[in-house]
């Protein structure tokens, strides 16, 4: 099995959107996906690009993604925020997630970030164990996520 990691292309966006939806199903919230292929094309390739993404291809088919953007911390400076890392269910356990995660770390370092951050659901033990096993992850306690939807 040959895994190829590369930056997203416009032609990848429909498949990337499928993987985002697959993640939402896994997280028991598919009804919350309101993003569209058209929105992703505009936001990933338009004049004011707001996210970056790496894709993992296996035999020419996108089987995983790592989607990220930059944020600014008043305490830490420029940080990379990993929004989602997704490997399609049938391809889990082949090291694709680790390769994608390493690529995002490399991107953060190459773009002069002071670090990176992400979230994981407290019940997602496979993901938590993945982060504990492979990376020197610090899990924050005492923070509550806040949202406004428009």
C-alpha cells in the first residue's frame, strides 16, 4: 500500500466533504453538517483562503484528510489549529493518521507557529489513545467550549 500525502486540490473537495460527513456520522452529529462543497471551494481556494488541508491518497483515492487553519493567541502568538483529522473507517490502522498528523506538525513549524492545538471528544477513546501514544499531547481541563451560530 502506497500512501501519498499532498496539499488539497479543487478536485478533491467533494471527497473531502464526504470524509467530513463520515466524521460527523461517527461523532453522532450528521445533522450538524451545514458546510457545502461550494463553501469549501470558496473558503479553501478563493480570494480570502481560510483553511489549508492535506489529503492522504491510497491508490489514487483520497482516504484521509487533515484540515487546519491559523489562529492567534495573545499569550502564545501564531498557532496552527487542526480542525479535523479523518481517515475513512476502512483504512484506519494503516498509519495514515500518524502520517497526516506529522505533516500538519511540519506545516506548523514551517509557517513559524509557536505550537498547534485541536479538540477531541471526551468519549473518543481511540483518538485520545492515538494522541497519547504518538505525540507529547497536553490535555486541558477546565475549559468550556463556547459557540455562536449565525
